[in-house]
């Protein structure tokens, strides 16, 4: 977000170079980048970063880290556990996370998010990489009581603002191997999650291939690939988020998210 309104841009050396492309959606669809020659580069601290784009669909993956499955007392699944997060869950990389009145067990899940470029249907694992536009950081915010009591997880996973992601999209060419990334989450400066994508049960490309055999992945769709151990529900007793808590999620070379939990209505 700039003083003139939302703009697409490229992050370079701590600055954002404005683009003349009409939207991020056109870029995800394959349009080349067009630098706005009439616009000056802006320092990151001069602008507000909003969510990188508005995804049509957000697909979450459950129990996709061996250590996380272990902390829940469950075996790793034999095939991906896919659930949907509503489009309204997408949110900016900074600001606040609202704890809705319908939950008292709000939790965090630091994750690697994959943004689909070319549509994918019935693709092989070997073909999957060519359908990735890029990667981002996501917090798969979860209402554990609603997740536990309501099988369809609409409120448990799909609440407004339950999928903040960003801070930008790092293009796939800048991530040589998505299975070589560290994911860390802090709550009030206490390190809660310190995991590695090599612990995934199903790799990024296996997930893309499997999902594409169930339904078409469209340009701009987001896959949240699962969370490492260390979620609030994994502690004894559980350590859920409270208003005033500050949550920070970082993924190697992709950036960070940072939010303050606020009480909702």
C-alpha cells in the first residue's frame, strides 16, 4: 500500500520498485514484470505491506510434519489431510489477529505457503515444480475448540484473518529447494516452533501432485503446507494465544510475519 493506493512492486535491497502491471493476479498468470519508469523506488519503511494477493482458494494440510504428528499423539497420515480455509481468512503480514468470541483456544501454526502459477491438474511429482510461482510465510491461525468440536473446521480454520501471509511472494527461482528451509515461531519473544521443512511427511511437490489429482489448482491458489511441532495445543497444559500476545513467524530467506492478538466480538 502506497500513499496513492495499492500497487504491485518488486522488493530489492530494502526498497520496493513500483510496477506498471495492473495487478498481482496478472503477474501470477504469467505477464512479464513492467517497471513503472515514472515512479521512484520506495523504502520498505515508507509503505504498508498488504497481503501479496487475494487467493481464490487456500488449501491447508494437516499433520504434515512428523514431529507435529507426534506431539498430537497421532501417527503421520498415509495420504495428505487437506482442508480449506475461506478466502476471507487471507490477511496482511503485519497488524492484528482477532480472537473471535466463538473461541477461547486460539492457536498459531507457522507454515511455508506455496503460491500456484500455471494451473495444475493431474500433474506428476516431477512436473509439480513448474506449477509453482513462489513461496511465502503463513500463520495458519486455528481455533482449537471449534476445530475439535466441528468436523468441517469452517470456524476452526476459516475465520476472518486466520491466514495472514507474506510479507511478499518470493519467486520459485530464488528458493532452490523448498525442503531445505527453517520455520520458527515466537510468542512474546519466546521461541515456540523451530522446525525444518525436511521433516514434512509429504514434500511440497508431492502435495501439489496429490492435490492436482483431486481438484484443479488454479493460478494464485495457496497451499499452506503444514506446521512443525511447538503449537500451543502441543504443550501440557496447552498454551493458547491471549489478547496482547505478539506472534512472529519466520521462514529462511522468505521474511517474517508479526501480529498482535486482539479480542473480537
